[in-house]
C-alpha cells in the first residue's frame, strides 16, 4: 500500500540545549546563564537539575516530594532538550547510561560540554549558532542606519554580588571564557550598547521596557507560543539560591511575561510592582463575558511568604481580583494525563514555518528543503547548528505511513526509533527532529511505515512482535478496501452477516456429519435483503457496485457437472467452452444450448472476505480502528497495526489491534499519543470469555498506561460479559500511574458504535453523560472510556466514582 500525498510542515528553531546542573553549585548556574547569553535561543534552553538529594527549598510538607532522579527524568521528558550539556563530569551518564551508544549512532550530535569538564569532546562554539553571527546580521540590516525611534541596548557591568547574580539570570551577562571570547565585543560594536550597573534602578528601566538586554536578543527572529497568552507572572526570588534560580529560569519557558523581582530589592521594587498589577488588570480582548486579565505574584520556594508584608499590597488600592499570591511551583515534572487542561505546556519556538507537499507513490524517502537561519553567510562546521521539526499529515485512501509516534527525545534506544526507517530523524512531541549545519541545499527524510515503527517500539520494550494469521487477513482486507476510511462500505450488520454466511465452507447434513460447500454463492434476489438493510447511499438506493469495487463480491455463472452432477461456480474470466469440475476434476462442456436462467448468475465472496468466522475477526478490527480515527473530532494522527503475536521472556500473548492515537496535531504536547490494544469479537452470545479478559489484563501489565479496547459487532452484551468486563474496568482504574501515564482505562465499543453512520455523536447521545455539565467540543478517549463503561456495562454513578477514584462513597452522596 502507498499513501498518495503527504503534507509536511517544516519549522525552523534554535537548538534547545538542556543544561545539566547541580542546584547547590552556584558557580555552574552562573556559567550556564552566561553561556546561554551567547547562544541563539539560549534563553529558551532549560536547566535540568541533577542531584543526590532534594534541596530543602523544594521539599513541601503538604504534597508528596519527588525522588531526585524522578524529578530529573520528568523535567527531561517535559522540556525534551535536543542536546545535553554537562556542567560536571559524569552527569550525562547518570541521566542516561546509554547516551554514549546513542551519540555513537549520531556522530554529529555530540553533546556540548563546559571547559571545566575533564575530557570534554566539544566546546560551546561547536554547537548551535553563537550570537556574534546574529549581532553582525542585525547591525548589517538595521543598526547601521539611523532610526527615527532609536532603540537602546544595555550591557551590565559592576555592581555587587547580589546584583550580578540577579542580572545574569534575568537579563544576561557575558562570560569571560576563551571559547566564547569576542561575543561581548561584537555586541558592543553592533549596537553601541550602553553600560549600566546591575541595580534596582536599572531593573526598573528594564521592566518599564525602556531598553533591551543581551538575553532579549537571543530570541531574535523567533516567536513563542504560550498556553495562557494574557496573564502575567511576577516572580520574586533569591538570586543567591540555586533552587530559585532554576525555578525562575525554567518558569519563563512555560509562562508568558514573567517579571523577575530580586527579593533583596523588594522594598525598593514595591511601587513598580503595584503599577504593573494595576496596568495589567484590564478586560480580556474579544471576551464578551467580562473576563479580566490578572497578575500572579509568585514566590520562590526558598522564601517565607511573610516577606510579602513589605509590599503592603492591601494598602495599594488595587482592584479586587487584580492579583493572586502563589507560593508553590507547578509540578511540571509530572506529565499528567493530557486531558487535564490546567497543566502548563512548554512553549514551542518558531523562527520560520513552511508547508511542503510531496507525492509518495511507493517512495520510502523524499527530498525536502530545509530552513536555515539568515545569520550564516558561509556553512559552519559539521556539528549541529539548528533544528528543523517536521510535522507530517498523510492524505489519500491508503494507510501505511506512521504519523503518530511516541517521542524518542529522551527515551530512545538502538531499537527505537528504527534506524533503517528514520536515519537521523528523531520523533518528538513537536514532530520529527532533524539537525542541520549547512545553510544551503535540502535533505532527505524517510516516511516510516507503520508496521516497522510499531515492531521497533515493541522491541525496545523487550517484546517480539509478528503478524498473526488474523492480522495477515486483516492486512489483506485493508489492501483490498484501499484504506481504512473505506470501511464504511462494509460497516453494516446485514453486509457482514451475509458475507459470513457465504464464507462458510462446511454445513451440517445430519447425525453430526458435515459436508464441504466449497462455493457458497448467492443470487441477486438472495442479496436483496442485505441491500434493503443498507438503505440508501448518498440519497440513492444501495447497489452491489461498491462491494464489487472493493473486491468483496465477484459475479460468475454456475453450471452442473455432467459426470458427478455437482454444481460449480465459475468466474466470468474462467467461463469457456470447456470447464473443469472442481469436485471430480472432469472436463465437460459449458451448457450453451440456451441462455442461462436468472438463478445461474451468482455472486461469491472472494479474497480475505471469504475467510470464515467474520474474516477471522478482521471486520471488527478494521471497523474499530476506523471508529477510533473518525469519531473523536477532526481526524487524528493514528498509527496502527492489526493482530499481532507478542512474545516476551518465554510468554506469549496476542492483541487484535495496536494503535497510537493522537488527536492533537502540531505544537508541543505534554504527553505522546495514547496507546490502545484490544480484543475484537463478533456476534457471539458470549463473546468476551474470562480468557479474553485475562489476556487484556496481561497486556496492560506488559504495556503500562495503555487503553484496553473491548470491541464487538453485537450491540448488547450478556450479563456474564458485563460482569467480567466490569471487573476489568475496576482493575484498570486502580492501576498505579507509570511515568505520568494514566491507569489502564477500558473502552467498550459495540455494534451501536461501529454500524452508526453518523459516528460517535449519535451513539453517545444514547449513553449516560459521565458528568452533570454539558459537554462541549470533541470527546476524548478518557471521557469515552468512562461513558462507554457506564452505558454498556450498566454501571451506576456510585460504581463509576468508586472505580475511577478508588474510594467508597455514601449512598446519600
């Protein structure tokens, strides 16, 4: 199979370095801030703490405290840095013991390192775009000409320890190190920068936006997108506290308009703080409900909240609701369920975006242009200089290319992503990441096949996967259909029941004996009840033509053998003057003395549709996958495979479907696509037996955080099935969260969903709403899991609360 068209959105941004730091090492934190001042995009590079114990400032009494290693891994997953930069030898190995192997696979993605790290392979000039190129470009394009409205750029010199520590974190101070020498002088020459002391008066100049600073310029030519675009945060912190420095530095990566306030200057900053709060309090643009923009005054975690008494905010005459006090820090290291809207998302960075379309045919790789920053007149070294992210969308009727993929920004291995499929492409939450160092020309990218990506990812989990017999039938049917979205042609109960009757090749003849029926066929008259059940198609009465077009039905002629008197069916291409009996293998003359009667013209199911027992489960599998892709708002990205045999450590399991489902396309999402595995059944009265439920439970143990899909073609479940599935639901909700993934929710799908031509909206209208408030917007998987359990398993509100939140409630609640 081959997808006809791919739309690729290519985004240029600076390299996002992840600086590995010890919160107790103030010298290293200072050096990180100064190095970031010299890098294009440096202010958007996170600080990742690596420590043995949690600093006292980060220990909270009212909330569980993270393990230091879990905190580090959580921040790495949250920010997804492109390259890691050590500030002390051994940090990289501690964060990622397999880092050496990974960078060996990508020789020009070696991590940068500070000079003080013994045995460092690179200097900070070897990666990224240093700011001297940006300064030269700006001077050439703008600052060498006299402007009607001059812009003032400042550099900061002198001051005491507190002022220097504050300004290097908040506004940027240049380092004094050999590998970055000359950048400070280039800044001064390009902008005729004015020297100012790092004190409270200069801070007021900066926050009144009367001048620009070195860290401002690191974002030149880029645009940042924040989840909450209007609210402002005033962050009061101690610049001599390592934990506060890290908190403030990273806060700017997911909160817009963060105003830094030095706690040592708090009394002198009071008037400006009050003025900022008052000016910010105004109606939200284009909001008819009178919602106001407000300011959050947030305290560094090393500070006692009583210090706010110095500000006397209650006496400032500020409007009610114009500000709020926040004494905690968002737990961004916990990648919560992506359905929680309140969890802040890291802001994506973009310098330029382009749309590019390619015709795929059977190509495994395509040539695409790459976007380079305008600052480099000549090509640079072979090390990584900037990044392009590529977000693919596939169009057409065929399904074989992967678009939804788990991120490999942090957790990648030799198995995943598959090197043979993706080369130096790295799947991340932003899209496919590619590194570049040349300002000209394009590059080739590979468009990975679904089956290869899924197999590689499972191998990285220690699971060997191979298509099962049922999976091969489903794949053949998918090829015959010409794409998953054409499943609606067979998405009728009457069609599937008719096909299944025609596919059976054995029938009982009495006394427990069976007879082979090799060519089960039907006349046009016998197929009329099926057509009446389909009804109309695009306003016209249904015909057999769509079923012929997808290779399900084939017309032929029947003839009786002159020797054994058995009836045979012949394809129109096989009819000749002489034909062979399929039973006795005798050759006889096809009857031509008279026109064949109407009943001689007969249809037969062929290909994968002729496999007995509802095509070995292929119908349920494909209809379920199509339902998951089409029923949740606009078509999501979805990578899937049909039935697979799985093996791990001598144990074997089977899953009827495997899918990554990602409704959100583009941007930096908190979590990767949802993983679904499932059990697909037909019309049997007792389809979901205990062995099937146990298999689903074991799959959830192998793949923590997965959604378990129990799908069938019948519209009602038996009481026994409801009980078994309810037990599985209860167990799934109680599963502990792993790596921020939700538990193992169960999604129940029946023929009421799969055969509904209007999709999910109509079927959900017949199910109880999981909440008391009106639902707006497309349903999400977690919501549908809850509502499908409640509706199809006939669970009460009390049952659902006890299962989802693992607590007993009083019947009077």
